[in-house]
């Protein structure tokens, strides 16, 4: 049985799909803002993890591997079936033990990577958790002059969870090659905080995927499909928490 298409986001971000799976998922990705946002966040997490853990392999590794090859009789084998993406993930994570120094550390990487995927998929912290937090405050999310139309927009912010949720009712739709993008703006500039498109009636409830702290400004722009590393469109909504 084929995998549900949405479940391929994590192996796609890890470059663990075969050609057919990758082409099928990329065709789906063009029309699915949710999966695009998930892939972006998974890739960020993987890059951050690699930067934090990468170390050169032992200097003796290449010599020992080449010696083992020389000592091993060479035989011809029939072509093996292509590995599944789960098998490729196991191989990928196993190889990471050379980079981070121990089997225990490699296991920790596997757990962390899975946790990243599950957090993005199932939400360890969901919008309701922020809205219902004991310290949650709710403020309006005013439209700027760049937005034309009638819309109700607000922000629920929990300082204790350093998290915020934006809600919209009546938000205008966007073309298929565009998406709304959230930003957290502080003294260092804007940080991407998620992509979304409104549903029926222009409604949306979105948990920002970047930390929000007192004094930060939450902004919304329209960006090319897949998002932008920095705002390219005009700020349509903005509120300081």
C-alpha cells in the first residue's frame, strides 16, 4: 500500500525518497501550502542539527575501510530491490554516528529528528494550548493601508510559552503561486514564522513556528509559494505583543 502523500514530507526533507516518490511528492507539494511549510521547517531543523553535531570522521576510517575492501573476495551479486524510504532513513541515521561520535549520540539524533517530524505533524504545542494558556493575552491584529478589504484578525499570545496564534475571519484568498507568510520581527529583523492560506470564509488559525517574546512584532505578508527568507511583499497586518 502506498504511503499517504502528506506522510512523505519528512523523508522528502531528508532526501530519502526514491525518484518516483520524490516526483509524486513534488507534484503534490506545488499545491499544498501545509506540506511546503512542513518541509521548510524540517529542513531548518535538520540543518541546525547537522551544524550542531558535525565533526570530521576519524582519520583512520578511510584506511580501515579500504583495507577491508582489499581483503574481501569480490563477487558478483544480483541487483537488490530498491530500499524503501524507511530503510534509507535507517541507513542515513546509522551513518550519522561517525559524525557525532557514539552510538548513543546517533540514537539521540534519530529521536530528535523523529520528534521534529511528530511535533510538526501532530503538534506538541497546538493553537488551543496557546489560546487557553493561563497567561494568554489577546490583542487585535490591525490591517495596514496595504490591505484592502474587511477582515477580523487577532493574536493570542502566551509569554510563558513564548508562542502566539493568529486568527483570521474574512481574509482574502491568494493566487495558487502565492501564500501568506508570518514573521516575528525584533531588533535583529524579521524571522520567518510559518506559511498559510485561508480556508472557507477566509478563516485561519495558525500557530507561529518561531518563538515570540514581549516586545516582538508579528507581521503578515504575501510571498511566493514556498515562502521567502525575508519579506518581499508589503506588510498587510502587524501587531506588537
